């Protein structure tokens, strides 16, 4: 497993730290993990975009993770009703990453997948 197979995202919200880790080391699918305050609260294997939900002391949190057609995370957001807050891409230690989100398409593929999930 190469470190490039993993992506990490984080946002502080309502007194909790919400983290997302993606593992794209498998050839046909990715594993997405949702952590709140360092505790694993949800995990899913997916081939497409996914939503994960988990509990925090302040209530339920939901994140949405979008993957590009050829892999790689194109978007990771905290979902608050109809509002989406972008999560910071961070390195394994939680420091803000210099790597930009992969947004190499025009969003059309993502919109189609959003309609499905």
C-alpha cells in the first residue's frame, strides 16, 4: 500500500473534530472511514460517491465524499441540511495538506452520481 492510496480530510464543527479517511488501495473500490474526535463511527466500501453518518455529542453528522472517474477524491464535505462545508485536505498527522483537491472534471459526472445516491 502506497501512501498515495490514502486521502485525509478534517473539519472542526460543533465542538468536535470530524475526519474522513479514504483508502483507494483496492483496484475496484475505495474504503471510506468517518471518525469523530478520533473515534471510528462509520465505514463503507464504495465504487462511487458515498455518504456516511455518525454521532457526535452535538448530534448526527453526515459527510459526502466524491471520487473522480479515474479515482481520487474530488470533493469531501460536511453536510448540514442543504448546506455543504468543504473539509480541509490534511496529511496523515492532521496538518493541512498542500495537495489540492482533484477537480479535473466539470462536475457533470459528480452531479450524475449525486442523483443516484
